[in-house]
C-alpha cells in the first residue's frame, strides 16, 4: 500500500462523535481490500462498496475515507486496492453486522475502550451471526456441483464422527 492516498475525503464533520460514543456508538477504522484481474473493475467495485453501499447504511456514518492506488501482484496477476475508512456505527451489534457483511481485512476499534452487553443483546448478536453464517453457507453450497456437495458433506460428517468419544 502506498503512503499517499489517491483520494481522501471527509464526511459528517458536524457530527458530535464523543456524544454518540457515550450513547453506545462504536468509532472504528476498517480497511476494505478489493482484488481483481481487471484494474478498472476493481477500482469501480471498491468505490461502489465504500461510497454507495457502506455510505448508504442507515446506522453507519462515514467520517474519513482514504483510497490508495491499486498495486499489481505480478505473480498472482491480480490488482489489489485498499480503502481506509474511519466510521461511526450505531452500536456494537450493528458494527458486527457491518464487519460480517463487508469483510474488512483489518479492523481497529478506536472508542469505546469497552462494551457491556445485556444477555438479550448477546443473544441477538449471536442470532445475527448465526443467520449470516447460515445464509453464506447456503449460498456456497448452492454454487457447488452435486459431486462437490456430496464430497463436502461426507467430509464434514466424517470429521464430526471422529470427534465423538
């Protein structure tokens, strides 16, 4: 990653971040990486991900975005680009949702120093994560051919059988 960003943009400058954090919001920095064999397509995908999708999330406020030049990995014949995004998210549960859906390659929680969750909040969070995992799993299995799916199921079943005492 180059030190100097190609694009740097500030958002929501009038937002009282300290007040929002005291109310339960999460101030964080995430890094989203896009890889593709076509540089132009990768650049568009990264811009759409940040400026269209993430920026339009109801409970996410972008604060600062830096986009760095795409570098070519000659060995893999792929272009890789990174966006560094400072954002404010409504609460920890929503932050987990953002992380699960956008899959940042690095995450830094800036504030708060700790988060306290009630039992109900923990249950809700676990249900969210489980639901997202089930959706992803279903989509992946649907993309497999029948032979691949059977082989994967058999492998999972044999691993589970080996774990039982």
